[in-house]
C-alpha cells in the first residue's frame, strides 16, 4: 500500500515533467516560427530592393527623373538594405538563441524525478 502510493506520486511527477518539457518545446517553436517568418519577409524585401537598385534608374520606357532625386532614392534604398540586413541577422540570432535556450532548459532545469536512496527507504515497508 505504501509503495503503491509512492509509485503513484512518482508517476504523477513524471507526467508533470513531461508537461513542462512540452511547454518549453511549444514556447521555443513559437519564437522560431515567428523569426522564420521575419527572415523570409526580409529576404524577399532584399530581393525586391536588389531588382530596383541594380538597373540604376526607375523606369525603362520613360525619361529618368532628375539626378538629385535618384541620389535620394539610392540613399534610401541603401538604408533599407542596412535595416533588412539587420532584420535577417536578428531573426537568425533569435531563432538559434530560442533553440539553444530550450535545449538548455530541457537538459538543466527540467529533469525526471529520480528518487534518492532515502526516498526509496521511506517507501519500503520493513517486516
């Protein structure tokens, strides 16, 4: 009777540990998924900016705008490159950091409840 109650408690602790692990995995997956979306959007933005920046002019079938306006446009596009590059970097870093933090928490803080020898002795019934 005493050992059965002890075993039931250990089984509940193991189930609770499984829930903790599942929660950590879901929170990490949420962050990784969000950062992957940011990464894809920033990569598409860089592709579009490259398509605008490389020809060196805005329209092919119309006369080009004045030089000062093109200079402002290219400076703005260069600033967009900078911020989209930072977005790519931060999205990759945050995604990897979330995975690393989840691994750290799963291996260091959420462990299966392994009973000590004293706990086993208390659960035993001496005759």
